[in-house]
C-alpha cells in the first residue's frame, strides 16, 4: 500500500475540542502532493494523527455554504418521481 502524505496548507479554524484534546478542524489540505482541498476531520494536538473526515472541492464548499445559509439549491431529483 502506498504511503499517504499530507500537508495542511492553511488552517481555517477549530470547530470543537474533545475531552481528550483532539480538535475537529476545517483546513485546506494537500493529500499526496495534489492541489489542496477543504478538509474537516479530527486531529490530535500535534497533527501527527487524524480521524476519519471529509474532503470537499471548492464547488462542494459553495453548495454547503448555501445549504447552511438556508438558500434553496437546485438538484437533479424530480420530487414527483417519489410520490
């Protein structure tokens, strides 16, 4: 299995801190020397270990931002197909 490499290129903020000191963070992370993407996951205090997380493209972050702001998002689902 190939080694996973990462670099936190920009720390954007801490969402929460657990009792054991791990922080759930939003960062821009370059995985395996690729272009950085938005990343939400838990990190230990020195960022040497991480939990499972989610990585988002710029476009996905824009959609998430709209959803969180309560804006209606167009989708490809026809609701009449489910009635």
